[in-house]
C-alpha cells in the first residue's frame, strides 16, 4: 500500500500516543512535533519500521522563536523514505536557556555536519555528538549569529551612517 | 545561399610609425654618448613597466579580471604580462572578490609571503569595503588586515576600470622613493596592521 500521511500518523499515534502533537500538513508534507526527550526514539521507530522506512535524513536545521518562552529553539528534521519517495518533517522544541538535544549521529551519519552547522548558527548543544565544534564560521566567533537578538550586520563597522543602513534603531 | 566570403587578399600595411608606446625618458643630463640621471628614476621606470601581478580572485570581480587579462583588453600591454601564482615572485597583489572572515588569515599570509617592494590593488566593492555583504561573516574591506594602495570601485568594475587601477599603481611605482620601504613612516604603517 502507498505510504500516506494518514497511515504515518496512525502508526505514530499507535506507538507514541499523546507524545505526537502539532500535526499539520503544509503543502502536503506531514509535519509533527514530539518532546525533545523522545526525538531519538521516534526517529529510530521511523527508521527501523518496515512499512515506514525513513532511512535518509535530508536536512537538519533550527529555528529561533524569541517570542515563545520555554520553546524558543525548534530543531527540525526532514526525513525521506527513498523507496516510496515520501518526505516528512519532525520538530522538537527546547528552551534557549537549556538548548540540549540528543544527537542523531548514531542513527544517521549525515547528521554529523548538519548538527555542527546547527550548533554553529543557533547554539543547539547536541548531547553525544562526536565532534561538536564550529563548521562554517571562524573559530573565534563568540556568539550564534542566526539567533534573533544578533543583528545581521557586522557590528564592528564604524564607517557607515547607521540611519542609512537600518542599524542602531528598530526594524519597524 | 552561400555566404559572401571576403578574403583578406589586400592586407593593409600596419602603420607602426609613431604608434608604438615607448616609455618616456626620465629627466637627465644628455650629451653625445652619455646620459646621466638618478638611479631612482631608472629603477622606477623599470619596475613600473614590468609589474608581476598575483591575482587573488574569489568571485565575480575575478571574472572581470579574466576578461582584463584576455586578448580584448590585454593587461599585457602595460608590462604586466606574466601572472605569477606564487607570492614570492610577485610585486602586485590584486584582490578581487568577497573576502570572508575565514579567508582573511589566508589573504594576510599571502601578503606576508610577498617580498618588498609590494603593492596591493583592491578591485571591486567587496574587496574595498565589504560591498553589499554587510554581514557577520564577511570582512568589511581588506584594508582591515593589509594596507591597500589603490581601490577600484564597481560591482563588478569593468575591465577598463581595472586597467585604470593598474595604471594608477604604475604611477605609484614610478614615483616611489627608493628609501620609502626602509622609512620609519612605512614601518609605522605596517605596524598599524600588526606586521613587523
């Protein structure tokens, strides 16, 4: 049988029950949320189950929601069933004060560099990662540039008129 | 229908009389069988017309530079015939393109490996000031890490502009005092960049 979104949802809810929340289907892509303590268990189930078979991690990134206290950082996993060509999206949320999420490197080798990148830009601490250090930015960087509190522009620059370049004031 | 083909069977004889660029003689004392001038002027003249550029091309300005080096614009007309891809032998570092902060130590290393006298040409908005990349990952102008002699504006500059920049460098080379590189002023200038 074809791997439909309804079937994936049914299997997940049979196995994990109330832990699966926030189910939606933007543009037809099945999306759901689990507590961060269960991200590995859910991915292991999706990976190992014969009928589901999500054996490929396409993408791993994070989103910063500064206005959601306690769940500021969302870590997003994109999983792919290569045989059925079905993609799903898995989200876990964590507080920015305690950004610890279990690493998926044991399950998917491709998670290694993507978790380093996510750490580099958002400061998500992937517990158990074999080599969690910056991958793209300079090693001397002492902040996580994609978090919303840091402006995009280089703050060391003094030769530009701030009013003309949207710095120093508010965005709106 | 066959295309009309014209063969060049009556080639025009090239008029090379008065059409070859020859460097002007420096001011000096001239008589029958001798010419006297200062060594500085002779060295300046020789250096000016035999600059070896070292291209450091990272993005679209590098493409413009390739056109500048090509037969159409032909940087070789100005004595800069030979690109050197080793910093040890080159006189002019041409930085073309966005320099990310992670690339900055590499560029600085290349500059330090060049022997004195050395000149630097920053081509394009990114190399000169960071350009549109006013962001945390891009160096806001290479003059934050190495001294720059001539800036070429443009995004990217046309080959004519790059040629103009090279000619400006030639003027600097031509008029530079032989003592400049040993002066306190020059040492202080390098000192502000942390170069001994």
